[in-house]
């Protein structure tokens, strides 16, 4: 007897990760449900397919989300949230999924680090003051201790390769890499690898249930090392932004537009980014050898190489 076809709901389907993940899953024997506030945009991104249902509405509307989960009998959810109200949206999701009573597995996109066990949580609270990181610890703990009727897997990516694209204009026009990564170093991960990890954990929930899978490079790259890589890629010296204060004094306009923030909320986010980069600069951000090897098992390969990505991207820009 053939196994039942899973029905997977994916939030942020048109985002950085979703736009890579959805085509991967659409090729599989699955049904996809894509909630979006702009159906026309998603229909323009993804070719029409019989196994893809696009539903227009807001994921902040819990009653609406519960309705589409019930309508499609969704049994698997990829929860990717990036907003100032991530906590309340996530907890509403947990409640509506419990009420719908169809969901059997959840994959939650968090951030790299032990956010649940005593020592790990204590370290996080001691070293990380940024709200948009700490909120993920609360969500992970609620997943673990919330007595929900589904299994779950947590993905913990480090800093995305694609964050460097924010610095493209400043590198090309001012010879400045303006992401202040500091001296302690941060691990890096590609969006395609995050999408691949999401695909594999969504399609094989029994194998990865109850695990947190860190995603990134074993090597931690300092700001100076990243600037040196870009210098090589672009064929000229690229300076490094030294201070996280950059995120409060020269905040990029694209972020306000991307998140639809008013001036007050934008300033809140600017401060939070500054706090995060200060923590990265002092404490670093990365994973252990054991965590790295688990990632390799999940991906079925070595993760993409950040140094090589920089060289390839730089060659396209020159």
C-alpha cells in the first residue's frame, strides 16, 4: 500500500528560503499549501502546479490560518517567521494547529545554538541581548514543553551568505564591507542549504523528530576575513565596517521597506540589530564538530563553502 501523500503548509513561501524550498518540494509526491498576503506575486514566482495551493490572507489572522489548515487537512508545517511579533504569531500558530487537529509534524526555523537545555539557555541569556534571537528560545521551549500532539524538528542556521548582498552597493561604490562581524567570528550558511535541510526534515519527520539541527560552517569568519575575501573577489581593497552603531546611524532603507515598518518600529529593529552584532563581535556565533557532522548527515553532503561563494559572486559583479 502506498504511503499517504503529505500536505505541507509553508509560511514565507516567497521569501529567501521559501522561494528555494517550494520548487524542491513541488517535485516530490506532496501537496503544498502556501499562505500569502499577495497571491498574484506567488503565482508569478512559482509555475502553476496541480500539487500547489496558494491561499491569500494574513498568517497573523489565526482564524483564517486554522481554516485553511482544516480545509486542506494539513499534516506538516514549515514555520518560518521573521518579524517583531514573531512570538505571538508562533504561539497563535501552535494553538490553531492544535485546534485543527490535523498537524502531525512541525519544522521550525530558529537560530543556531542550544536554546532549551539549562547550560545552553543560561549562556544565551548571558551573551545575547537581541530580542529577535531570544524570542526563538521561548518558541523552542514552548515546542518542547507545550504538550502538543505533533512531533517537531528545529533548524538552527547561522549567518546567511546572502546577508553580504546588503553590502553590495557600499562595496562597489565605497570599498566598504558594512556588516560589522567583529573579531570573534561567525559561522556562515547558504540559503540553498537551509532549504535542503528543510526539505529533508519535512519529508522524513520520523528520522529527525525531536532534534535541533545546526546549519553552518565549522570555521568562523571574522569581519576582517570576510573583507579580505571580498577584496580578492573584487580585485581591490575592501575596508570593514568596525562598529555595530552603523545599524542605528546609517540603517539601510531596504530593511524598512522589506518589513513595512514605520519610523518608530524601524528604530526598534535597528537597535536590536546593533545588539545582535555587538554580541557576535564579543562572543562569536557558530557550532561544534558534533553539530556540524549532524548537519552533514541531514544535508547528505558537505555544506556550501562561503569562501567559494564570495569568489563566485564577486566575479559576477566585476
